[in-house]
C-alpha cells in the first residue's frame, strides 16, 4: 500500500537510565497511512523509544519532529492536540462506568472541550446517541456489551474499547503500546481484525513483543536489540537478517552457515 509524506521523524534519540543506555542514537521515521511495527525482546528498548516518540520521556540526545515541527519538548497532551494518540499496555478506562459512557467521555473530551467532571456530573446518557459514538460500536464488536460496566468485560473486549476510544478522537497517528499483551489467541484475532479495518485510513505504529502476532498486519517492521534498531523492512527481510536471527531468536548464524557449506 502506498504511503504518504513523512509524519514522524526521530533523529539520534538517546535515553539513559543511570548507566543503562535504553535507546542508543536511534533514527526512526513513520509515513502517512503506514502501518509499522516495532518488536524486540524484553529490555530491547522498544517501549522506551515509543515513550520518546509520544512525549512520556525526554531524550538525553537527539530530537523528534512531527510534520517537520520539532516536538522534542512538547508534552504528551500537546502531541495529542497535533494528532498523535496512543493507547497503553494497561487499558485506560473507567471501570465502574458502562462501555457507552466510556465512549461518550472519550469523544467529548477530544471534540467538545468538556471537562470529565462536567460530563460525569451531568450524566452521559443523553449523549449516547451522538452519531459517531453509535457508529463505532459495531465495527469494534461492542454493540452487545454497550451497557455493560467495563469492569465486567474480558481483557479482549477492554482492548477493543480502548482502541475505539482512541479512534473516536480521530487522530492522524494511532500509536499502540502492546495492545495484544495478555490476550488469548481468539482475542488477538479480534483486536487485529478491528485494527485491520483502519489500514489505509490512518497511520498506525504498534509496539509488540512477539513477531508472530503482527507479521501479517504490519507493512514495515523494525527490530530493536540493546537500544538499537538492528533491522528495518518487510517481515521477510527482517526474518532473514543475520543480526535478528542471532539476537532475537538466538540462532548461531555461523554454525548454521557451516552446516550448509559444501
């Protein structure tokens, strides 16, 4: 699928935690309508890079730009206002409220400049028929649980709700932080099916631990190891990359080559 102009660029970003260099002079770019993934083992630096892109960490070196504008020092909230919306590994919902009311809060917070306190005190019921809120229930498979308290949802249903809440804000870039973590295989298929309906309509970046979960979903993959991007390209290109085979799958490339030598 064709991608558009560059939308996010990180140049030489570095993040240290004491003596640990979590992200080491990384360059990374994301283009309009691209579906990209960042994978890596635990401690590879993928979540730290994600936090640098979304403003939850400030880099010790380097800078981040959004549509050519330097956003290195902008807060996460300022980045949301520009069009960047992230979801978290742990679902960010109001568990004692219904699915529909969570969607109302997400929509009005993004579009109507209403405070959450004002919406809660004035109840959300009269806003549930807002066309965009009603329209998002079916594609995210939430229509049957719309009146159920979030605390009674399965983890997969919560993930679909959280992503629906993010999509309601109509971001230019949807950034997903391990949305498949802890899900059963059937729930993973459900979440990926929901996300797949937005391919080509918005830019998406997904951080994931297991390559098998996203190999058929992302158009471009970046593999991180010890704070660096060691491979970037299609799934097949990354799969064959010697450094990925060695560091990600612990395959001894030299031994493997020796077995196949004439």
